[in-house]
């Protein structure tokens, strides 16, 4: 994936990946903290009743799952994207000369 890339491009790609991973871990931490609070509210509420916290826990959990997949599983650029980026870079270089 890094063949033909300059050091600056490699640095920028690495920086972007680190930012994406940091964003995921912040998202995941907030998810855990908020859902613990929701479970505690339910647990200490009078009579407890129906476990309503499962709806935000499940719905938001799906979002966290997709965020995880986007960052750690499907994070690579496709060859088509790389070619399109290189093509645009060439256009910009030609415009500047």
C-alpha cells in the first residue's frame, strides 16, 4: 500500500490512522461510561421495572461496532481510491507549473 508514496504521504497516512483510532477509543469510552450510568439509574430506580437501558445500549452498540469495523477492519484504501488520489495530485502539480 505504501509503494510509491513519499515520506510525507506516509506520515500523513499514519497520522490519519492514529487520529481514527483515537476517535474510536474516545467513542468506546464514552459509550461504556454513559451506559454504566444508565444501568445504575435503572438499578437504583424505585421498582426497577423493565430494563429500558437495553435500547440505548444496543442501538449505540451497533454504532460502536460499525465504528470499530471502519477503523480496524475496513480501513485500507482501495486501489481505485489510490489511483484517483494520484491522478488528482498530478492535476494539481500540473496546475502549479
